[in-house]
């Protein structure tokens, strides 16, 4: 299979995980604690991928501009979340929707669409990261795919929660999760069709990924008392380190 089709197929797989998260919310909500285990594992893996692979590879691909582009990616998401998108938590149980005739709208419809826009920005750069990885090597592409895949189900769960809490229908909630998946595939396509963009795409996506892992996901890990969630986080780090150590470069 060519690199183009492989990256596109994995981008589609990552996107479908967003949709699966939406389906889980609409049909059978998992517990917030179960979601946080996904988040903890994914955040540890993602942080390791950024520090040990994306940053060094970004510097190799674009030594002059990579540090600035990484900072732009990080600050851009920070600005977006604090201007257009209100603060929210992945899988926050206060947003769950019971589907009954007397449900309450916890947030406004405008707010729910703002959150969708913010998450779509994240997922577009998820796709940019996967495409950029495969533009450089199959190893990096697979690593970034797994790093991103691990937080996709909670991400889809979150956007469906937000849409339902804003009074949208279950169909709209599922469509919003599907939209996140589509933007992931779009990000993969951008790099796959124009590989030269990897010089900007990889550093930018490194900054975005670092923000999502360290600022959005790790605080969710810290909300759970006790050492168990922290151990799952370190398990994510260890899995990445072992893969990097023993898998072929």
C-alpha cells in the first residue's frame, strides 16, 4: 500500500473513533471515570510523541522556523479556546443528556457550536500531524496515529455531550462527531496532496498537540484523586518509550 493511501486510511480510522465516541454518548454513555482512563493513557503517549519525535523531526524539517511555528500552534489554540470557545472538560458528566422529554439545556446553542469549532480546529491538526508523520517516515506516521487515536473517543463523546446539552438533537450530536472525523481526514489530505507543507505542518501540529495533551488532557487526569490515574498516564509514557526503543526507526 502506498504512503498516500495508508495515511488516508489511518486518518479515516482516527476520524471514525470520533464518531464512535459520539455513538457511545448517544446510545450508551460510558462513565466519566472510564473516559478519563482513555484520556490519561492518551495524554501520556501524546506528550511523549511530541517531545521525543515531533519536536526533533520538526527541527530537522525546518530548523529556522520550527520553534516559532510550534509556539504559534500552541498559542493559536490557547487564543481560540479563550476567545471563541468557553472552557469545557472532556466527558464532563454535567453535560450528559438523558434524552427525555423534560431535559434541560445546560449551555446555549451558540456555545455548543463554538465548542464544535474549537474541537474541529484540534482535529484538523490531528490530521495534519498524521499526514506530516507519514510524509517523513512510516514509523513517525504510525506513532502519531496511535497518539491521536487514543484521545479520539473521549473527543467525540465530548462534542456529542456539548451538542445535546445545548438542546440539539441526537442526530445533530452524531453529525457533530462525524464532522470532527471529517476534519481529521481533511488534515491528512492537505499534507498528503502537498507534502512540501510538512515543513510548516509538523511544527504547527506539534504545538497544537502539545497544547491538547498538556493543557486540555492532563488536567482531566489530575481531577481524579488517587494514584491510579497517574499510573495510567505514566503507562502511556512507558508504552511510547518502549515502542521507540524496540520498534524499527
